[in-house]
């Protein structure tokens, strides 16, 4: 049997137009190679939020009351409006409370299947993290302690440290905690306790940066102090391992690419309302390592504004966007 040599004209003679053939060939090439490239582009724009959800309990827990159903619904509504890829949560309730929030978000179209939930010496509230990206490693800090005035104390809350797989070739490390509040306590000065907790958190940051100075690192949470305070200055640090305070303002007050502090000194940046003193302050932070500065998108970052923020919590979320395709 004589084999017939295949030629381009034979394709058209069999009734397959050349244009359609080339389109089909192109589709096959994309299916085999292009779709992988497309998948690798997924997750290059990453939205990270930190949010104190104010006593998110679904049943009485320790000294904390149940958070009203309407208030819990507002928290979920705000998170669905932000639609983060990763959210760090403070004042989260027990594991069942996190289950409830996670389920509500999923029903609303915000799927954050990966999670971390940690308790500390304060057994009434917890820190938590929900993520769209897989958690590839965990290093929970649940027993941090320090000596103050000759006595040993443990941190009020634990610190979450997770490494996330944003894409097959990119990982991101997130540290989050909730430092001691400004409420006076009988055992020691609250400001000194908070300073020591900030030192411990800074120690975890230094450990990561010593191991890899280029680690993409986000440090976020409710740090319960203002930017000029000693705990926050210690945490931000100085020199080549200093963290950058993103300090976003309310949405609409940022200009795309704007980073010059002198140009937006009147931005509205408060994150917490303290009703007893009728004061507004910035005590929630999203800090980043040097290696993330180019990816950070200031024009797409904000203190998130929602009409019902006060029904959800006494805090407002801080949201930052990172574009890893940026040069």
C-alpha cells in the first residue's frame, strides 16, 4: 500500500478551510500550553485584609456575650463587599463561630476554604485567618512569654504565622496577632505589657528576615496603639529590615501610585471608634516587608468604608492589594 504524503492543500481538499484549521490548531496549542500559563497568572492580584470583628461569638463564651445575629450578618456583608483573598481576623470567637462565618461567606460567593484559628492566654477571644490560597506551612506562636519587673507573663493572644501558596511559583508569609488592649489590668501596666508583646512579634519578624531577607511578608492585625507609640515604632523597626506602614486612607482619598506622605497628610485613616471617650484612632495595621513594596498597589488599598460599619464592629477593615505582575 502506497502511503499518501500529507500536504496543506490536502487539508482544504477534504473540506476543512485553512483558517478554521489554523484556529483549531491554535486552540489545541492554548489548551496544551496556554491554559497553564493562564493558571499561573491567577492570583497575581492579591487582596489582603485585616479586621477586628468585635466579639464574634455565636454563644456565650467566657466573659464575652453573644454577638447579635444582625451584627454578625453585617460583618459577613462587609467581607463579601471587600472580597479578599486573605483576611486576618481579631476578636474571633470559638472554632464554631469561625465555622459559621466561613459558611456564610461561602454561601455569599466568597470561598475562603483554608483557615487558621489560635487561642492564647486570653481564652475569651481568638485570632484567625481565612484564605483562598492553600496554607503550605504553619508556625503558630501559642506560648510566647516575657519577663517584666521580675515576673513572667504570657502574650494575651497567640500569633499566627502561615505561608500561603499564591501560585505555583510564589509564596507569601503572613503574621497576624492582637496586642494587649489599653484597658487597665491589675497585674501590670497595660502599655508595658503591649510593648513587650510588640517586641515578641518583632522578634518573629526578625527571625524570618534573617533567614531570608527577601521573604514577601505581611504583618497585620489590631495592635492597639497609635503610629507614634513605642510599641508600633519597635514593630516597624529601622534599617534594611524595617517594615513599611502602608497607611491607606478611606477609598477615594488615594491617587493611583501615590506613596508620597507629604501629599496626603489629611487622609482619613482611622480604624477604631472608642465610644466611651468619643475618639477615633488608627490602631489596626497592615505592614509589609521591603520585598513587597513594588507589588503593593496604594491606589487599590484603603480603610474600607461601609454605611453599616458601626453595626458590624467598632473597627473598620484595612485592605491592601498586591499585583505580582508589576515590574
